[in-house]
């Protein structure tokens, strides 16, 4: 180093401070080189002084770079520089990478126009590190080198809602004066709407720009990447120097990773960093990693950097660098190491060939080939929603200038990139994210009749996750009065969502025909114009979404979304794409379009037949939630699905009876407790089906059907005309006729078995029949739809359930076809017509009287239930107790031995006896008095054979 006009040489120790660590240990070459400067020359065009500095290698050995010339204590300002040391000493990067023995090189320095005498100190430094230059572009030619760079051409918007079309025009990207210029212009432009320039759809956007990449021209795993650039300024500008995977080994963005060497948004706009004062301008650059799973299961982590002394990256050139080695990535600006991330804080999770989510081993995804990208975006999810928000059209055109791009390989270990690192203790260690646990696949998850996602907590096997690139989304579980735990979703900006996920993926195709996505939601606050989007997600872009109208703030509402209609809406952000129910990763996504706070609960999939004119139960195949099943008291019944011999029919259900005591039925799926799903069929008028009897050896060919609504709720048996053998016959049965059946207690609002079809009980052996085209249909006239019965009858006065005959709405009933119930004449004085119950079968059964509508006994809770009973013959099992059981519609019940009556007597064969019970005692034993449906008297289960009793004067007294 020498001072012009023979000034004193500065000590090398002054130039390198402890806090300033370059990408290797820079060393002064004072003893090996001679530095000479020519006299200043006035540049009239640029109004600066130019000084040519000549550097000569006086040693006998070649000197290897990279080199930089430090310029300190200038008496007038240095106009252009590559960067500054931590002490503020300016330096000029030297493009030449080697200086042979005796060789010289010259540099032009530019100084401000000033009347003072021009003096400065100069020192040549080199970096004897093991970083070896393997690829570079100094942009010294007349045009962009297409052997190194390719152009993206699309109006896709970068997947972020950006407002520029990328072109390959010279207007948007060119080389001039040794600089690459990427220029964003405000102008309407139309181009391909897909990310890869697909021409099947087009979009028009209000700005143009350029995005250059080295894909398949420069692809690297590990190394040092150094880019000297000057950034644009203004609200809506978004320059980026970054890297993407070349092979996407772990799947689409961002499962295979993204490395952002430098990003900045809205430089010189009003800063929005915490505590920023009015007039304080945005000056941050950012280094970030994106990783995790395919969007929206991706996450990101990174750090921001501010230049020393309040400098703004838009005011001059600065060197942005990244060192990448196996398991660690570091970020630098002007050789200041400001951030580090390690593989303990990143991960990749992907679906394997079997559709199962896996965590990639090692330091994935940042252990594969990546390529470089340079671009200038306009607006979008980040730039358009921070600082002053939106896009300021008055700042355009804006330019990002790039002086050079250099890529180095670590010669110590090119395979891992380790051994050449430069580390500062002052750098931030970014924590990142650890890989979430992948739940083991849950058998039958998502099956009906109800697929619960969230109710007072998340259901087993499912997980919460969030797409939250800007930290705008927060979610938690909170206690809500009257609802226990509910899900709280708060969003402060437009970008981000919350979703419930199942990474192994779900086949939910059985929900497509009759499924609904149902949830409760309460709006707490929302910015004007914000909507709540609800989505089904098979992995971006295979998503379907819809907006949900929300009630007034503070009011809970139930939302029901028809699955088929939701699927058909497709992806509003990527038109032409739809969720695939056969491969659902996230069964529900909640995405407010702006700032919003909502609570959510009771999130589930369920079946519904609402607003339909037809519901197919079977036609070629089962239509979930309906399945064919049977009840067989003895013998067996064979259920098959076969191909009909009649060409007009395809797949049909075939039933073969090797019994006289069976019924077959089309019923809804059952839940874990064995209870079938109950559906509202009040919107239909008919149950229809086709029947073909292949064999019927019976002398009396009688057939029956019924519709059930959960034992003991039923239409009762209804006879139908027998079809001709071997001939398909169509049946259309009016549901109103089923309701009008004298023994009907049918509630069409909660049907679980729309069709029970069987040869008459006790006369079935040898019948073989086929069934097809089973469906519920409407006539198109809602005014004549069957009305559901009243939900209950309130009992306030004395109610006689049987005396000579059953009360209106009450019928004789046996659960399991092992007892007969008839009305007979009794010869004892004071008794006429009575009920006789004969337990003739060996299997268990219960018998008594059933109401077609639930009765509310709460007004007579202080009264009694009374009846007269004569035991005609005792059970063969002499120890069997005779029981009374009163059951509610909700399956609540009270059960006592007859001897527990107020009279305390044991039934005696051959004599009438009176029995009475306090209704309050029934309630105390567990009976819900508001829903009485059954009064049953029977010997203990399975011990009743041989018993016969007669019943009369069954009454409820206040």
C-alpha cells in the first residue's frame, strides 16, 4: 500500500477488524506488489476525476485471487466502490483471478469533482482460501449470454399474485456498460398464464419484467454464490437473487426447497419494521429458506439485514453472497456474515410411491442440485401487502443492476462443501423448524357415517397446520361457554390459511354423491370485503374452494357445504384445477381473504339427502352411505352382487333364502356403536325398485316391505303384489301410504333403512330374488311431500294405552319374531278383549306396546303406570323373572321385575293381578320421561320359552 504523493503506508491490521469476516482471511500483498497511480484526469462527461491505478506483481511467483483494492482516507469521495469493510474502508473488487510473476493490471478509480488535492491510500488484498471459481458471468459482452442464462416467459404471477409478465425482450433485460439490467415497466401485456409458459390459457397483467435462470446451464450442489447488485426502489418492487431445485426430488414447491440469497421489497418506501418512525425508509434485505412439504404444507425461516450507517441497498452496489455446505447455509452482505441455518432447523417430507408421507433423510432438501435465478417482480403477496401497500405506478420503470455473478467450489471437499467456511460469532443462528411427526395411518379414517375432524379437540390421526409465509396467521384452542373447546383462527393480513391435515392422504370418494362438509362458525371481526374461503386440498394446485357467507358478528351459525358442488367450483387461484377426493391431504382448509377472526367447531363430513329430487340407493353398485344387509333368526341368507341375465340390467343384488325367518334391507352405514345413520327423507314421495324373482317354491307367494327409522320406529309391514317369476317388475311405493299404514310409527325425518324387502316372515324357504334400481324419488311438487309427524305428545291427563283395544297411535309389538301378540277374548268376569303374548320361540325377544310418536310424561311425573296381568303359563325356566321395561325414543329406559311393583306381588299362574309403578321411580332409574315409546313385559332374555301372559287395562294415571 502507498499513499499518493508518497504518503505513509497504512498498516494491514487497520483494514481488517474482528467483527468483519470475509469469506476467507484476506491478506495484504504489499511485499509482493507495487501500486502506482497516474495523475487524475477530469472526465467531462461524467463530471468525475478518473485515476488509473496500476498493480504489478514484483514477486517470482504467481498470485491467485480473488483480489480487491482497498482505498482508504481519500481526500475526496470515491464515487464507485464494491463495498466497505466494517470500519468503513471502501474496496474495489478486481475481476482478474490471477496475477502472474511480473504481470500488471490496471483499474480506473472515480472520485468526486472537488478543488481539494486528491490523495488516498491503496492496498491490494487477496484471499488465499480454498474457494475455487467454477462459474461466472461478468456481463462484459454486448448481450446476455444464453449459454449461461435462460428466460422465463409467462404471465403466471409467480404463484404470489404478482402483477408482472416475464418476457425475453431487450426492453426488460439487457447488458450495457458491463452490467446486467433487469427492468420492470408499467405496461399492459398478455402472455401464457401457466408457470412453464403453457399456451392453453393466457393472462393480461399491467407490468412487464424479466426473470433469468441458469437451469440446466449452471446447476450446483454446495458452494459459494456471490452476486454484486444494485437494487430498485419504490412501493411494489420485489427484486430477488435466489435458487430453486433443478430436479424437484422431493416433490413440488416447497418440498424440494428454495434458497433466497437476497430478497427485498419496497426499498425507500415507508418502513414498517417494529418501531419505525414516520419518514424512516425501508432498507432491509432478507435471506430465507423455504422447505417442508408441498404447498400449503411448506414453512420458511430466515433473517433480515440492514447495511451499516443507514445505507440503502437501492443507492449503490453491494455484494450478496451465500455459502452452502452439507447441513449448513450462511448469508453475507459485503462479506458481513449475518445469518446461519442448519439442517436441525429444516426438513423435507414427501409422499412415497405408496402415497405415504415420509421424512427425507440427511440434510434434505438442501442436498440436491439447485440453479440460480435473478428477477424483479412487481407487487404480489409480499410486496403488495407491506410498507405502504399496493403498487406505486409513479416509481416505474425500475431496474435491478447486476455487476457480476460468481460461483465458487470448496477445493477442500467439493462433495460436501465443508472446509472453506468463514464464520462470525456475531451471525444470527436461525432456529428454523423441525419436521412434524407423521402419524401412523389410521384404519378406515374418513369412513362414514360421520367423519369428525374437530369437536372439543382434534380427532385422532389428524393434525393442524398453517400456510403462513408472512406470520399473519395464528390459531389456538380456546374455551367457549356452552361449547367447551373451540378452534380460534386469527389472521392479520391477506396471505395464509389454517388447515386440518392427514399426510398419508385420504380416499374420500364415498362422500362425493351425498356428502356435506359441516361446521359451526362464529365471526368475531373482519376487514371490509374479507371473505372466508373453505377448501378441499389434494396438494397444490389440485384444490377446490368456495366462499362462505357469514352471519352477524358474535353469532354462531351452522354451515353446510355440498361436497359435489364444492368440488365443481375448482381452484379460483389456478383455474382448471380441482381437488381429487381419491387423494385428499387436507380435508378442510380455512382461508380468510383478509384480516379476520373466527371461531370454529363441530367440523365434520356427513351425509345428507337435502334438496334432492332423487337419491340412488343401489344401481350397479352401492351408493354410500347405503349398503345391503340382512337379519336372520335361523338358517341363512346369501347376499351376492351378480350380473343380470337381462341385458337391460347390469350389476344387481341377488338374495337367496335358506330360512323362513329373515329380512333383507338397504340400510345406512353404522357408527362405532353399531347405530345406523338417520337421514331426513321428507323431501321424497316414493321408494322405488325393480324386483326379479328367480325361484319361489312357496304355495302362498306373499312379499312384504317396510321403511324403518330406528327401532322401534317403523312403517310396519306392508304387503306388495308378488311379481311373476323370472320377470323384472318395477315398484313405486308412496311414502304417504307407508305413513298411513295402521301400525306405522314412521318418522320420515330420521330414516335409517329406506327399504326392507322380504318374503313374508315364516314363509321364505327357497326364494331367490334379484333387486336393482333402488331409489328415493320425488314428484317435483313439494307441497304434497309427506309431513313428518309431531316430535312428541304431551300427556297431562289419564291415558289408557290398552283396554279392549290399543289407544290411537299405539300398536302391539315384538322385537325379534319369537313371540306372537294377539287380541283374544278372556272369560274372567270384568275382562273382555285382552292382549295375549305367547313366547313360542327359543331365541330372546321382548314384547309389548309401541307408540308411533314419543310421549312426554313429565306433566304426570307424580302419577303411576298401572296394568292387569294374568300369567297363563310360566316359562319352562322356572327361575326366569318376569320383567317390565319402559323405553324412550333416545334409548333411555327403566327396567324392574314385576315383583318390584307397589303391590310387591309375584305373578301367579291362572289369576289376574294388578301391578302399579310410580312414574317418578321410572325416572330415577334412568328413563327420560320426555320421550316414552315402548312399554314391554317379558321374561328374562333367552329364558322366555313356554311363557304366555294376558294384559289388560294398561293406563297412565296422573
